[in-house]
C-alpha cells in the first residue's frame, strides 16, 4: 500500500500547484505569499549564487516575483509547473544583472526572455521539488572533473558563451567545447538513468 | 548538423550562452518549427531548471518576503510607515463610511472592493517609485510620442543604457488574449522584444524594462499588440517613437 504514496504525493502536489496558479491568475495577493513561501528560498539561493551580493540578490528576487505575477495569465494552469519557470526567470534576471555590471551588454540579452515565456513550460513536471532528483543531480555534479564543473558553472552561473569561457580559462575553444558536452552528457545520463530505474 | 549533433547544443541554447554558427543553426531549425528541435529545447529547459537547484540554500533576510508581497500590494514596506499609516487611515475612513451605509451583504462586497483598490494603489505606488528612480538616473533621455494626432496614445519614453520606461495615456487595454509588447528597433536588423505589458481600464500604462540597452544602435522604440505569450516579431504596431541621433 505504501508503494502508492509517492504517486499520491505527486498528484496532490500537482493539484495544489494548479490551484495556486488559478489563484495567481485571479490576482489573489495571498497566492503571492504562498508562491514566495514555496519558492522564495530556492529563488534567492540561485540568484545569490549568481550575483554574490545580498542586496542585489534581494532586488532581483523582488523583480523575479513581480515578473511572474505580471505574466502568470499566460501560464497553463493544468500543464505548467511553476518551479522551473520561476527558476528560469530568476536565472535570466541575475545573468542580465551580471552582464550589465560586467559591461557584457550586447550578447543575447533580450533572447534570454524567449526562454522564459510561460508557453515554453507546458507539459512540465515540477522536478525541482523532487528531492530525490535534486540529490541525484548534486551527486552526479560532484562526479564531474574539476574542469567540467567549472565550465558548467561559467555557463549557468555567469552566462558565459563557450568562446568567452575559452578566453577566461585560457584554453582552446575545442577543449572547452569537449568539457561542456561531456559534462552535460554525463549529467543527462545520470538523471535519465535515475528516472528510468 | 544532424539532430544528434544538435542534441548537445540545446542546453547551451536555452541558457543563452551558445554563440557563432552553432547558435545560428539552432535558430534556423527552430524558425522552421522543427518538432525535434522544439522537443529538444523543452527537454533542455527541464534539465536547466534542475541545474538551478544545485546552489546551497541561503536564507534571505526576513524583510524580503515583505518586500515581495508589497510589490503586489499585500503588505506595506517597512520603510514607508508614514505612507502605510496614511493608507490605513484612509482605509479606516473609507471602510467606516461603507460600514455605516450598507447592509450586511452589500457591506461584504464593498469591503472587498475597497480592500482590492487599496492593494492596487499600493502596487501602483511601488511601480511609480521604481520608474521615478529610473527617470532620475544620469544619462536618461526622453522621447515624446503621439503629439499632434487626433486620438493617439500619447506619452513619453525614458531610456538610458540600463533600461527603458514608458508612460502612456489613451492606450486602451489590449483585447482579451492579447497584450502589448515593447520593441527596441535597431538601426540595422530586426526589432528586439523588450517585454510585455498591459494598460489599465482608463487607458493608462506604466511599464519599465530593466536591462542593458544599446543606445547608439537603437533608432526607435515601438509598441505592438501581440498574443498573450508575446511574439518574436511585431505583429500589429500601435506606435513607434524615434530616438534622437
């Protein structure tokens, strides 16, 4: 009987989330409190990791949640998962900030927004709330070589292109590309194997 | 490049860090609505959201929750107690009038309406404050649009290298299922999306897009009506305002 508990939890979680999206779309400010209580620490943790400045991180968290509030109307309450969308918005705001501070303004600034359109998050599971999946990813990340970890961190947390990574690390572009691809492939495999196990 | 080779690029693409020919190749595939690439991008988004859980959890300050909620009008900001007190006093007076003049059923409806108006007013106040701070930043230029027309959207656009803000009137709310989208129109190339916004029932709009702006490479700011999720190219342009050379 206890075998069914994880499935039950997923169903209840999805139902709660659909209800939360509905309340956000009907402009219930209490829904914003629930949204923050659910994703606030995660969002702050990610943004703080990227900008490494508490004051800037708090400004960006506020901007992230306001952006979600203003755009939630386009979110599919039955198919979408809020967590991945919020993290995408948060990461993009933080990278935007980092690029403006670094003077790296031109590259892909507005294109980041394309990848945070609510429609992109249809048919998503809320995997970021799946603690097993998160644990597996963290363990897999630790198995990567130091250089593989560095290039992924430069891409995800600093928004550097492969060309910029090569310049930063003083390595040939081809070498950096190999590290990136191998790292992503390894993580994909670990996550995929865990999902099908 | 085969789809198998492209497989390795989707994650970098969704992270916005792919460049050169590889980015062009993914762009071209997506422009043809290639289903394999669409699926690849979605899988990559799913994967990249998981990467967002890697950082250790850090506890934000207690005030952050209040700030976030204040931005949608649920709680007042700590630093604005006088404004909060004024709002509370207004609320008491309004609610008092309502309570004295309504029966129980109507009273509940009116109270809810008053509370909703107060929340909206607080939310608007936070947005106006943010725009005012932006207007006062050094190097901000302004462009007036809509003058001289019979029934135009009218207003001003403020722009500096750190963002762009729009204040407009006579801009009716976009129809159901539609939204306004702002565009940065470069001197060469296609317009770049700069965010979505909606005007209020009175036809007023206040919108600010923070993020780097290439002032020398931008010739105009345009606003169009688009589907609710926005577009990658403008569909129905409502107005455009040229920047000074």
